[in-house]
C-alpha cells in the first residue's frame, strides 16, 4: 500500500496528464457588433442652401433694411413668433450664434416635415412673387 501523500501526488499528476491529453476548448462566443449610426440630417442640404442664398454663409450678417440677423436672416417677427410658441427668451443679438439660429430654423422646418423642402423654403422666405425666385435659387444649391 502506498503512503497517503504519494497517492495524492499521483492523483494530481494523473489529473494533469489527463487534462493535457484531452482536448480543451473555450466556449464559443457569439458577439454582436453594433456600428455607430450616422444621425439623420434631413435638412442639412436645405440649411446650407438657405444660408448661401441668405448670407453666403455669413453667421454675422445683418440686414438693416429688414433688421434681419445671422445665417438665416431671422427677422424680429419670426423671433417673436418662435419665442411665443416655445416660451424662449432669445433676443435679436442671440441670432448671431449659428446654433441658436439653426435651432429656430429647425423648429419651423419640423412643423412642415422633411419631405417638402420647397414648402419649408417658401414659408421661411415669406409670401409674394419673390418667394418663387427665392425657392429657385435655393433649389439650385440643394
């Protein structure tokens, strides 16, 4: 009969031999890769076109005849309407910030929706005969 410690050592050695001989594999991993999504920007081309028609992309533009300010040439009446509808407190001076002006433009654009760029541009410009000319100029840049 073998002493106890040899039996124990032998068992450990036998286990190690068996483990090294038998095939061992890691469990398979099933991974899902999620790619970063690109945000939808349905108004991006329209924003650029309107900015080019209105100010040639100048965020600091000011039209003293209409008292229109910024990239989108927002007039006081449009700002007043926006502030009333959203309970905001923007002032005309805030419209030199592209981010503020874009927020206001998008607010009104969303009321029409991304499927009618012509209607958005025409409503942005106002009414009258010049609106058709305005839309034609914007359309060429979209």
